[in-house]
């Protein structure tokens, strides 16, 4: 018997397309989709990207750059 692992990867799920019907339903699905990808905070007004600390590591620099890219 073969056991398959379920992958929780939302990057392979395409966003929902608004077909000009049932806006409220579409909006809830999109909000859920963006929250699952940790992108909803960008939609909110007060999204703030804190500055890098002194002597940041390469990981911090990469993470900071990704957050800046998502914000714009």
C-alpha cells in the first residue's frame, strides 16, 4: 500500500478570476487566498516594512527585499 503525502502548497493554486457575478463570494475567496499566501497584510492600509538592522545577514536582506517587492 502506497501512502501519499498531501502538500499544502498554495503557490500551485491559481487565484480566483472575477466573472462579474457574485462579487461578495469572490471577495471572500480572494481574501482567503491572499491570507493563505501571507499577502493579505499588503492589501491593508497600514502595511509597514521595518528598516534593516545594522550588519544584517544575507537572509535578512533577502527577506527584506521580498517584503518590499510584495508591498509595491
